[in-house]
């Protein structure tokens, strides 16, 4: 059972109505006898943004549906602002695919939500929120909007209702990469300014790390890690956590005292480990292309992909390891090219050999 207890946020200013607290204790959910969630303990303080990420089927979407009230837990309790069940206030939910009415203008729905929430100038507030999410088709019928614009509309309408807590389940998934990042950043600023408690599930691990006060990694219906994004990202020794947050490579090493030897290099340990053979777990940004005379290991390039700001290449080393390397985009590496790689001089994370007989 894993408990998450984030630090209280800083005191809100006068403009912030304050978010609701969310508490899950021993929550479980089954479908057709199959466990979907197990033993979820989660304490979210008012105004925090908590991002959930994990492999497909990890249970994050189900957890958010339980918080929004769209589903009920089979075990455990969910409290919203200290209240349970039907007495708890309803948490708004914006999902990947928002259901829409066949008739009605997009802008009209946002104005109506703002008016119902008591906005002094509902039309001006609707215009502001459309600009915030980048929705330019407010005069169109909602059902004629593109998938991406329906997501923008659903977010703007939810914000117009002045929520104290909100669930966002891959709510930006249909947006183009650049527009998604820009909308994400504006949305996060709005949520923080208002102090809205936010549960944000996404398949984009970079997005999760960018928005979160608290990052929660889920796997097979359980919380396997939680904490500040940079702390969770650094947990390389835990395979279930490291691989969710991006590619990692495991290479052979030998621990002796406070250091580990890898390819003729001696690196400090990120945390204590038993002496002997081990796997050293590294992320692509900590693998370097080096000259033929430098400490390291020889290998051949299996593939290389241009990603814009970097290239990501996979190298098969002479000791049989497959290592992912990120390097400058101008360093073009052809398939089967001979290279030499080494590890950056940073503390190394290690774990026991995956094959005990090795």
C-alpha cells in the first residue's frame, strides 16, 4: 500500500477561491472479476496539480473516473473536501473525447457555464477562455468542431464553471505537438492562479513532468512511485518506474565500495549497493559518443532517428548491450557505423543482475 502526502501549497492570494482536498483510502475497483485498481491511498492537498502516468491499462483513467463520480469504488473510500459519497461535491471531468450535443454553438455553451457560475460578464469571460485554450471557432456548432477543438471547447467550458477541483484525462491528446505545449502551459498557469485541485492523466510523460507538483507512476492498478517529478525521474534503479518515464539502457558493471566500474570508467554510486556484478541503468542523455582513445566501449549503430533538437541512436556494443544515445542532430550516424561510447561522469544507478545465474 502506497501513500502520497504532498506538502501543503503556498498560501493562496485573494483571487484564489481555493481548491478542494481529495483523499482516497484503500480504494479498489474490479471489472468482471478482474482487478483494475488495488489499495490506492492518495492524499491531495487543495490547489495541487497531480499528474498520473503509466503503461496502457495501468488504471489511471479508472482512478480519475472514481474521483469524478463517474464510477464507484468496490472497496475503500473517496473523500472530496472531507465529504463522502452523495454528500461529496462533484468534481468536473474533461476526457480525451468529450460528448457533445448535436446542436448549439460552441461559444454559447461556454457563456452559459460562465453565467451559471456567477460571472459578472459571462461573454467577456468566455472570450478570454477561448483565447486561453486557442479556440477560434466559437461561432461553430460544437458537433462540427475538429477533435482538437472539441477538447479546447470542453476545457474552456469546464473552466467557465469555476471549478474547485477538476479531472483531466488526456484532455489535450488531439492537439498538435506545438499547440499542445502552448495550451498546456497556459492551462497550468490558469489552474495555479485559481488554486484548482487538478488530477491530470496523460500518456505523454514529458507533459506529466512539466505540469505536476506531484508525479504519480501507476502500473497494474497500483501506485508504484510518487513524488516531485525530478525525484521520480531519477529513480533509475526501479525498472517499473524508469521505463515509464523514457528509454533506459542496462549495461554491465562491477560495484566496489562507493564506485562502480563500467567500460574502464569508475563512476560514483547514486546510492549504496552490494559489491559485485550489477546492471548500471542509464538514460540516453548520459551516454556520450567519444573518440577511439577515450575510455569506453566499441559498438555499431543499429538505427538512428532524427527528433528535431536531438538524434536518438541505438548502439549494439561489443559486450552485447543495446544502448540508446542522444546526441547533437548534426552528428549523423549511418546504420552499421562503428562508434565508441562512454558514460557521463555523473552518479550511477545500479540494480542486481536480471539473470541471477549470470
